[in-house]
């Protein structure tokens, strides 16, 4: 199976040894996104802005692959404070349609660049 690397300037450039996303067949694996503004590569301020930026970044990478977040089958959320879980739920209701993807939410000690939230996703392209 061929792998295709997905990249877009509409989301933050990789800050390590990884790709923004990799397509393998009909499956697209989106790398974790934190609340970095893609233009400035700086972290946006506050949990609400970071949650929005995370999902905007994931949506931009999905679009570069010819997909949308509606193609998500699995989403992983990492929070430095699980008290923000409700805010993530509210955001997911804006970014995803029913039926919602499977999801895990994990409390972590810290994230890259001092981020408060990170998310990754697995998409499966439907026949269009």
C-alpha cells in the first residue's frame, strides 16, 4: 500500500520528525495539533482559543487531504486539565456532525510548547 504525505500551510508546520498527516489507502491519520496559529507559529492564548485553533488546524489538514472532519472515525483529546472537558465537548458539537466519531480524552501532565490541549484524528474517506 502506498503512503501519501499530506501537508498544508493552512495548519502549523510540523515541529518535529513527523508529517501533518499520512494517507494509507482510504485512511488518513492526522497528527496531533495544538493551538498554534499557522501564520505566526505561536500558541494562541487561553483554553477556549486553543480548543478552537486545534480543531481549525485539524480541519485544515483534513481539507488538504480532500476530506472533512465528518470523515473522522476516531479522535484523541489530550488535556492538561480535565476540568476543560466540557469545553471540548461544546467545541466538538460545532466541528463534528452525528454520528460522532469514537473518542478518547486523556489527562496529561504537559504538552508541547505549554499547550493546554492537543487532538489527533483518524479519518476514513467515504466513497464520493
